[in-house]
């Protein structure tokens, strides 16, 4: 009886993954939106080259990098949920690696937001800047702790 109940529960869990399909389709649509926004931002950056201003060029490049990092983050979330993407990645994607990559991308996105604030430092609210620094520090600390926990998990436990 217990084996039958376990088999039913496992089957229900496997079938319930299909409930995630609409969410992953939404993330794929968000990826398309990020692509459209990227090319729109690229067009604005090229148009702004008529009046070259170092700060505006830096901000434009930072926005493009930010969009690419965000798109990578969406892909990581999709990859973590779906599992294998293709023959080339079979068996090479692990959850802890995806977690670490996600935290690194979040830290990079936070760092870019902070850099954008520094470029326009004259118009930035001091409290907002402090929050951006705190958020970046939190992501960096989280990444360090994840890497440390991952290294601890790989070491054999004595006992």
C-alpha cells in the first residue's frame, strides 16, 4: 500500500510540472520583450552619437549590458526549471551552479545600476545611492556564502 501511495505521489509531482508551462512561456515572452528593448536602446544609442557626450555613451552601454545580463538571468531561471536544454548541456547543468550564476548576474545588474547612479551623481538621492550600495553588498555577500557552502559540500564529511 505504501509503495502504491509513493508511486501515485511521484506521478503527481511529475505531471504537476506541466502547470509550470504557462509560466515558462511567459518568461520566454519576457525574453522577447528584452530583445525588443535592447534593440530600441541600441537604436537610441546610435542616434545619440550625433552629439557625442562621454557620460551618455557610458550610460547607453551600461543599459545595453544591463539588458543582456537580465536576459541571461531569465535564461538561467528557464534552464533551472526545464532542466536539460539540449544534447550539448546534458548532465552539465547543476542547481548549485545555476544558483551561483544567478546571484552573480544579480550582483552585476546591481553594480550596473550603481555605476549608472555614479555617472549622474549630481541628480541622485543620497538615500537611493546608499540602498543601491547595500543591495550590491548583499548580493556579493550572498555569492561568497554560496561559493563557500558549495565548497563545503564537496569536501568529504568526517565522522
